[in-house]
C-alpha cells in the first residue's frame, strides 16, 4: 500500500500507469541453417532400399540385372554415375544382404559385383574405394562351395551370389559371364544446407 503522502501527490491515472505491467514485444525465434546428409536425386538411402529402419550413411542406385557385363565395365558404369561398386562393412552388410535377397526374389540368381580385388594374387582382398582389407576372406564357409578361391586362375574380382549370399571370385574382364549381374552402385551421402527460419512466438 502506498504511503498517504504519495497517494495524494499521484493521480489515480498516474498510479495505474505506474503499476501497469510493462508489455514486452514477443521474442524472436530464430532457427539457424543446419547441414544434413542426404542422397542426391536418383539415389536412395541403402536402409530404405531394403525396408530397414536403421539409418545408413550410403546411397544406392538400383536397376534390373544385366547380362554379359564384366566387373570392370560395371565398375566403370558406377564411376560414370559418380559412385562405386558396393562395399560391405560391419554397419551395412546386413542391409546389403537384405537388398540382394530381394533382388533374388525378383529376378532369380544374380551376381552382385563388389568393389574388391586381389590384384597381387596373394589371397588378400582389398576394397578399391576405401582401400581397407576385406574381412574373413580366409574362411572357407564365406565362399561358394565352401572352398577358398584359387589364385592362379586370374579371377581376382569379388562378387556376391544372391542365392547363397556367399562370395564368388570372377574374372575382372570377362564380358561373357553367363550369370546375370545386379545393376547396383553405391555412393556416399552428400551434405546439404537446409535454410533456417525466423519468426515471433
């Protein structure tokens, strides 16, 4: 309560103005620009290609299988599209197997060329794009017929069989290969900037 002296000095309108809550302008909401990783047009997230809920950091381009095409020519095609032959990792192997099994249901037995080679003929397989060594290539059960590949037959490029999901070594330049080949290329996601916004509460 105001002292009597003050209430005599101030008029009622002045008192109302004194105690009236000050109105502040609404605070501005600013959403900054953010960078997101996404697939370029024409490419699809690997996880979405095989109906997986798990996020993936790579994209794939998929088309019906083709025949009489070598590993080298398929690598060139992927390179022309700005991608590379698929490479399996601990994170994406399950998704790639799911995609290949779906391919098998749609088109029958198919080879999917993988981006790995044994160019030194010493049974050490390396990824072409990421330059790392392919894991578990010395395990018989990972290969077709449960047999390690022979290094003297010039079949120095790697593929996966859709029916068995096992590795098959192929001649890198064989354009007369009879098994149809999956048209699948891989590409890293690209970073794109999403413009932010501003407004009032």
